[in-house]
C-alpha cells in the first residue's frame, strides 16, 4: 500500500500513550480517538502522548460509531478492558462497520475456549463485512511465539511449564480488580477462587453462558495447543491470592493494601492433551512491593530440557509494540475472528507499516 495507514485509537488510557506514539513512529497516523473518561475527552491526543499536538481530539465513546465512520480507518486499536465481554461493544461495532480491529484484551488472544458464543458472533459479523478482529499483546511473543520456537528445536516434549509476573499498577483499575487486588483473603476466596471449585460440566455451562472469567493463561494454553497441533482433553484453573509482608499503597486502586490482604493473584492453568504433552502455565499479577519485578520463565521438558528466562521485561512497552507490529498481519488476514497463531510469526517492522500491507 502506497499511502500511510489510518489508525483509530479506541481507549486513551495508559497503554495508548505508547500505541499512538508507536503508530506515528512506524510511519502511520492516528485519525481518531474515543474514550469514556471525561478527564481526557476534548484533549488533543498529543497531550496524552506527551508530544506536540496532532490535531486529533479525543471524542466521547458514546459517539464512537459516528467518529469511526468519519475517520474511516484501516484498523482500530482497542485498549480498554481484559475480558472479551467487556470489549464486545467496540469489537462488534468495528465488525458492523467493516473495520479491522486489534485489541490488548487478554482474553481476546484466544477467546474461543472461554467465550465461544460471543467469539462466533463477532466472527460471523466480521466475515459478513469483510474485516478481521483479533487480540494480541505481550502474550503473542513471550507466552506464545517464543515458546513454540523453542519447541521447534526440541526432539521430544513431555511438558511445557511457564510462569510470568506483572505489576497490575501498570494496566489500570479494571485489571487490578480482576486480580482481586485489595480484597481480604476471605473476600478473595468468595469472589475469585470459588469460581474454580466447580466440575468440568459446570465450567462448560458457565463458558457456554459467556460468564466465565478466565485467567490469562487459560487462553494462552488454547493458543499454544492450536499452534503446536495439540488436542486438549482437559483443562483446569486454580487462583491463589498473593500477599505482601507490609502495607502497600496502590495508586491504581487509590488505597492501602494491608499486609496479609490480597495484592493480586497467581493463576495456574493445567492442560492435558491427547498427545501426552502437559501444559502448566502460571500468571502472577499483583501490586508489587519495592523488591518485586516482572519476570517471564518457561521450560520445555523432554529431549532436551530447555529453560528461558526474561528478567525485568518492559511489559507495557512490549505489549504496545507487539500490537503495532501486528497491524499489517491483521489487515492482510482473511476476514473473521482470527487469532494471531493463524497469522504467522510476528516480525520487526523496519519499514513504514503500509509497506507490509498487500494491495
């Protein structure tokens, strides 16, 4: 494509500061933006990016349909919530209008194993209007492509075990609350952990209703199994509260999390497969103490064993760079709800984004 790509930003919170800047620096342009926050509505996006003014004013999300029609983007970046039912409105709107969309919503990475009915609904509308919807972010590489690449150099695999930690302070209040941050241990057990103490049949019923609240690794295991050609026969999830020895102030929650209360949670997802390979993955999201930091560690067990550790990754920036680098793949993809495992490996974009888009 010869012209610059036109990108619309849906949600102008913490992540958008990077996604919008990266879009401009990759030779594309932001042509519109919306949000629900009165504090940013009416602002030039340059203020949010902490740069010079861009001549694009953040509009109220209630007017998103008109704003999208006027902007006529090639793709929409949705950076709002973590569950796909919470981004149903913007994704369905994009599908209705025929605009490609990519979201940082963690469940959207592989939502067919946690909310198949809504995924099918979005998929059918996107196919009807010839556009592509997907989810991406940090997990695309650090919980996905990196692991399948290691698997490709392994003779025999018996188990893949992964663990990743992140500071919920970096992602906003919706994510922090979803991790149980600030709850007492009794509240955590009732509101978070109890959801996993159900039978497989009960869980399937909850999933079919669209009421399941998966941890991030639930969807990652589905993505990994699909990419590796594995057939999952059973999958379980266990959420455990994380605590800290002292009180910690959370700027996101605007409260002191007391010592012994939940600063967040660890969620372990275990998948057994027809092929005999076990996937055991853990994500740890919490309000960090002063001595804690992000870490990503994966081991592929078999012949041979291989462990890779990424210490102190810049998770926010890596998430946003992944989103922007994925844009050409989304535009080039077939219509429908298409997880990134079907788009091929992500590559670094050394040229302007439009040069990677098929005419």
